[in-house]
């Protein structure tokens, strides 16, 4: 109706339709935990070189209230910057676990240094409380992070370092 993507909540007890979110962005549904619906929003109006390009949100259907759980950070200039990406979402017992990875873009040829940055396995409660990095590792050299949920409260993570060709493994038991 507005020409922009929107997310709606339909209360099936009375067929009431409420708009939860509308912005110039892409919505990736993560899922429900209890009465909280969690999703990732990538804002097309924000440059990748700026903080807040990607935001994780939840919506409390009982209270009709939205919460911002986390947002990506970025630093540098529009032609040379480091930026975070959230990925590998898993809903556990009262916890959303996900990975935070730093990436770079450099059009100047000078390079972007990630030596003081850390990637992480992070968790936050659906209501926005108790955000915590459960495991951190140096971002420099990390090529990718993969995950697989192998039980109701259990996730395996693999972190591949392209600089040394080694993969590190982590087990998260919620």
C-alpha cells in the first residue's frame, strides 16, 4: 500500500491486521519464540559503510511492541571501510544466537585493517535483554563462518581462516 516492503501481524483471534515494520529494506524472517517474532532488516537507505545497515528486531505480539535487538557497526570512508554482517540465526530456549562477522571494502588500494576487530558468536534474548558474545575470534583472516543446529538447544559452528587454511570448531549448548 505504501510502495515499500512492510511486515504485518495478523491476530487470528479477531482477524486484526497491524503493521509491524515498514521501511526501505529487505526483511529476513528468523522465526517465533513464544509470542516474539524475530527478523533481520537490511536497510537499503543506509550505506554499507555506515552503522545500522542491518538490524535485528523482535516484535512482542502480546504487547504490540517492537524491540531492536542489535545493529551492525561500520567504520571508515565510503571508498574504504570495514562493516559487520549478522548471519547464522538460531532460535534456542529464550535466546537468539547468531554470528557477527567483519568484512571489508576498499576501492583506494590502501587496504582495510581488521587487526583490532573480533568476529563472534553472539546471543540475545527475544525481549532485547542480555546481549552477550559467547565466543570471539580475531576477524583478520576469517573467510567465512558456518553453523548447523544439531539439537533443540545445540549449534555447531565452523570458522574458516583463509590466511592459514585452518578451520576452528565451536559447540554452543544453550
